């Protein structure tokens, strides 16, 4: 975008000078032609005075100003290309990652960023009638999707990239939790994915929201997942890049307030500066899974070996909720050392709420509504929520929250400024009616957002968009040398990679975000300039015939 603006600022004036030079040359040649004609009374009246290359400088200057103003106004007010000033975000247009079709039933997408300038997006769809995990990536352009894993109820739960440049994916299936990995540069090659490994002990909740993964400073993988028969959460760790895993460890027994409960919407964040893990989750009444009954938080200061007693953040029986409503869709994020933020959908009917800590999660502020989103939702008559209010931090320590407001179009974002959520920044595009947005950051100032749109009862679409913040960019790290793959699973499982071809689908291979984002806006911005230039040429021709 910055390149396009630079070309606009400098290229258009140069183009105008070139136009004026050509116009002056045309007048000079016409003058010489008239001089070569026979002298007569009628012609002598029509012989123009001899012009210079840039004759009528003041008039030429007026032409240049008009053309420049018209072009800049058209560019600034173009609905497909604009800088959202109030939130310091500059948006691209949306890209549909999924291949719509009657067999596709994609679930919520998950996204992870690496330190090498790329993002990795995975979701569950269907391949020839069977559940499949699809993969797409962005590194200067979008590649994929490719169905990399096929198996019963393969619901993608979480993805992460470690310091050795391996992409890890966690998915749920038949109350089991599985893991696989691949070197990031080989992720589009189906055969490069390692055989799935079974984690846990068969008590995991069968939900794509039931697990999360994070990598700490020592390159240790931490997976947290919810139980299917209680409101408890378990953790497993791997110190060898996912080759082997510890036995499941329960964070703590939170007890039960219903006969049947399950833990879901498990999220984990890592404070790299303080070396502290933060986990949040929701207890849901089963078997219907609605509403959420209680919202919990816990922390670990020793790399996940022990955990603090779960803190009850919110609960449905607080008296603040409408009937059949409760807390759900929590998110936890770390802005700077020891500053932890929680967001969730709360009272009375899914309003966004926020709570934060400045001492690493030991004590917390009072919970407060995120009015920047809630007032908009109420003004549109939209109760409730559609997925998480995800959070991400850029290179300048700016914290952004992204959420959706029902069937109201594209995701909306806000920035944390001086202790409040302010400067809401929505995409200017006519985006999809998204749910469950997830957002990550690359190179310090490039936000990548994915979300899911329900097209019909049997069909969802996966959407992807980029936004730039006003913070400085960070250098891309060099890729490390890949390890030797270990394709042998630790347990015998039924989920196996498919022998589908490694080639990219032609319909979406190398679909450039740059071209998709700026092609239409340039046409809109330049077209008025061309019309004005054409008008000026026609005017000169008309004047020369008088």
C-alpha cells in the first residue's frame, strides 16, 4: 500500500508534466505546419503564436492541480482502498480461502504466525465426503488450500509454530486429542506431515474450542484441553518438539454445580518476559452445551509443572445474566510483562466484557463492559456474540481486540489506549458476515485475521484479511535447518494422512494479496484522472478549431 501511495504522490505529477510536455509539443508542431501553408487572409488569422514547450504556465498549473485533486479525492473516498484513520489500521480486501461446494462444512479456522514472515491457517472441511483438515498459508501471497489430514471428526482446535520452524496442529476426534507437525516450508506437501500422535487419555471434550497450544522460551510445547465429563482442564507438555509428550496433568478440581458439565473454549497465553503461562476456560452444561455456567482463570510460574487455584471470573448465577445465558468465548492475552488481559462474552446476553491485571494475574481489576463494541451492537439491535473477542499485540506494544457483532458484516477491532478500549477501527470493505475471528501479527505491524461465514446450513466459507498498524516493522528471521522427520506415531490411531497430490489447486494457487487488494482501487482512483485528461485534450482540440 505504501508503494502504491508513493507512486500516486510522485507518479501522477510526473505524468501530468509529461502530458503537458506532449501538449506543448503538439502545439509547436501544429504551429510549424501552419507556417508551411500559403499565406492568405483566412489562414493568417488562424496561425497561432509560436508557443514554447510549456506555454501558458499558469493555465498548465491549474490543469495539474485539478487533475491531482480529482485523483486524490477519488483515491481517498474509494470504498475499496482507504486508510482507517480512527484506529490506525490500513486494511486490504477479503479473500475467500475455502472452495465453496455442497460437500464443504468448514469449522472455525485457526491461525498461527511464525517469525519468518508467514502465517499458517487450518480448518476442518470435507474431502470426498470425509472430514479433513485443510491448510493454507500466506507468505507474500496466498497458497492452498490443501487437505493434509483426513479422519473421523478431525476438528482443528489449535496451531502454533516453534523455534525450530515446525508447525504444530492439535485436533479433536471421538473424545481423543491428536497432534501432528511439519516443517513450515513443507506444509503444503501432504506427505511431509508426520503421522498423528495420540495425546491424553480419551477424556477430551469433542469440540474445536476444547484445546489450545503455545510454545515457551525453552521451545517447550504446552497443550491445554478441556475434559468431556467435568469442568476440569488438563495439560500435557513436550520438550522435544512434539515427538514425545508427558502424561496429562489436571490443573485443579473446580467441582461441579450441575450433574453433567464439560470444559470448553480453553485458551492459553504465554508471557515471554515473565516466563508465566496463563489459561482461561468455560464450564458448560451438557449435553446441550449451552449456556456457559462458569468462567475460570489459572496461571503457572514453573513452566506448567504446577498451577494456581482456578479463579472464578464470572458465572451465570451471578444475577446479571438473562435467562439461558452465561459466560462464554473467553480469550487471554499478554500486552507487556505482567500485564494480562481477559475478554469474554458476558451479561446480559453476550455483551463483551474485559478484565486486566498488572501483576501477572495475581490480582485483577473489576470487570468492565467493552462499550466500544456493546453500544454498536445495541444500536444495531444485535444481542449476543458470534465467537471470541481475540486479541493481539504489535511491535509497539499496542493491544488490539477483534470481534464480530452477529450478522452485521465484517469483524470489528478496537485498540487499548490509556486504560480503556478506544479508537474502534472497522474494515472499510463490504466484508462477509463472519463469526469466530482469530488474529495474529507478523513483522511487528501486519495483522492477519481469519473468520468463518455461514453460507447455508451445510456450507461455510473461510475468509482471510490483512491490516497494517502504524507501528514499526520488525526484520524477518532466517529459517533454521529442518530436523529429520520422525513419522512414527507413539500410539496407533485411525486418523492418517491422505495420499492426495501435493500440487496446489489451480483455482487458488499463488493468488496474490497485493494484486487482489489494490487492483480494483487503482482503477477507481485513476479512472477520474483519465477522464479529466481526456476532457482537457478535447478542450484544446476545440479551441484550436475556432
